[in-house]
């Protein structure tokens, strides 16, 4: 865990260094910028002191305060311990790295972060240490999906998991979490071998969470059916997230963690910017699908 915390801080600092923030016009107390007055706007919006220094009229804009609660769920179930020879990190390590680094970035931006069932939302600068302590001392069963809880309508949820779970369970969880009006971001963390199925010859596959075993005499002949089933499962997940207006992202552990971190940071809060009367920018994160 100490090495994980250090790397999470490093990744978070790298991302923070390259960010210009999520600043946008909206209700708030902090000054953002001046802009030219647009014909048709109420005259009461003109900043006369600033306008007196120029030949143009200017409007003083405030920075939209996006502070709200973000719940982060890192899947720590047995299947997350997998790492193929193609990568260095297990899915669990990458998931915890993203969870801690995202918390660091969000709290730095004024948000509150919590873990369902483990840590109440906090905006403290020691959020990474508190999350790590909560995870280390958790003795409950490590479930793939978050427990039932009632997030506030202004909250957002980030679900980090390999999502190798029955689609009925995923559908039930997402429906319950979105019931209060909270928005969410579902991220499937996968090992590249789980997508490409690079196996040949006689292979024994062991189920990490049930102990079942399956032996393939010629594993390569399974590749087509396997990839088709993976695609179908993902299509079912995407159908659910689309129905709820949640985002769905696939992240492979052979890709940089910073890619996913940047994409999540860009997406979190955009729905609330909409409600403040501003259209969020279109974002096309460079994550592996």
C-alpha cells in the first residue's frame, strides 16, 4: 500500500500539472474573467469600473463552483488479482491506483470523495491515506459491485471493476444507484489477455471466485466464441449505461493510468455544468476499447 500511495500521488500530480481546471461560468463567489458585453444582455451585468478603463463594455464572470460528492467504488474481488504476462500490474493494483489518484485530484479541486460502505465523503487533504486505511482494515467480503446505498441527487458515482459479473446483477445495481438521480461513470478495468485471448494448446482455466475449472484441449479454437461473448456482454452494459445517461469506458492495464484519470476528470461534473446553464464541452478521451 505505501508504494501504491506514492504512485497514486505521482500520477495525480502529473495530471494536475497538465490541467487548466474545470473552470467555467456559473454561480460562485470567485472571480474568473472579464468578457465583452453582448448586445441584448441586461445592462445590470456590465462592470462599469472595468468598462471605464476601455472603449468597450465588459461583464464580470464568476467561476462555477462544482463542489459536490463523488463516490468511488474500487472492485477488490478475487478476479481483480489477475495479471497476465503481458502486463506488470494486476487489475486490482490499477483499480486502486486510479481510485486513489482520482480522489487526490478531485479533493485538490474542492470536491468531497467517499467509498460506499467504507468511507464517508471527505474533502480533507489526507484523503488518499484515509482511503488506504479504510481499504486495508476492511474485513468484509470483497464484492464486485458496490453495496446498496442512497447517494444524493447531486452526487456522482465512479464504478471501477472488471465487470465480469452477470448482467442482471449489473443492471440491478446501476438501476438502484441511479434511483435518486445521481449520475455515474462505469469503467471496465481489463487485462489485455482478457480481450485478445492469447492462448494456445491445452490450457486449464480456473475461476477465481467460484473455484470452477475448465480445460481446453485446443484453446485457440475458443477465441472466436470468447471474443463474441465479451462483445455481447459489453454491449449489454453499454445499453444500461446509455439508458441511465451514465458514461461507460474500457481501460486496459497496458495503457497509462493517466489516460483514464484525465478522461474521468473531464467527465465528472459536466452534468452539473449543464444544470447551471452551460453546455459541457464534447470530450473524446483516448482510452483503449
